[in-house]
C-alpha cells in the first residue's frame, strides 16, 4: 500500500509575531491513515524567544 506524504513549512505565521516558524508533517494515504479516514500529523512551532512546542493531531476531512 503506497503512502502520500505531505510536509508544510512556514517561516512566519501572519498575525502571530511571536511565532518564528511552523512545520507540520503527515501522511495522506497509506497504513498511517486511521480507519475513519483521519490523517494523523506531527507539528513543531518555534517561537521568537527560542521555545519549541511539538505535538500530534489528527485532521478529519469533512
């Protein structure tokens, strides 16, 4: 079963001057997609004061 991988990187987030960068990675197809169609992804947010926030979430298409 093939996988379709997506990565989104942004050097800034408009309207949020405290965010230095944002990155998200996940799979749109393949065995990592949940049975209900949910697409899990990981994210990293780097702030301008040097903090790094990481986490996971699931995108559920409408």
